C-alpha cells in the first residue's frame, strides 16, 4: 500500500495554506497554530528554515467549529 493511499483513507493528513482561507477571523486563529510546511491543495512546499505557512485539516476543522459556534 502506498503512503498516499493511507492518507486518502484517513482524510486527516492533508494540510492547507493559510492563504487559501478567506475568512479573516479564521485565518488569524489558524495563524497561531500553523506548523506545516506543505499544502495538499496547491502542492506548495517550503524548507524547515522558513515560517510554517499551512495547517493540518483536522486543525482547520476544529477551528472552523470554534468560530462558527462563537459567531452564531
Ligand atoms: Zn496551498
């Protein structure tokens, strides 16, 4: 089994750039926890010497829930 197959099944290993997140409140919240160096959507990557620019999707999911429950 390929590593990518495992990730597809789990659905929790994907990462996303902060720049894909258009909601300012959500992006600020995620900026504090960004610790990823690659994006599953645009294939962007960076070296470990740079600032992390992406967050894990499970992190995004929990923050979306926090923001939604706070706003409404
Ligand atoms: Zn990206």
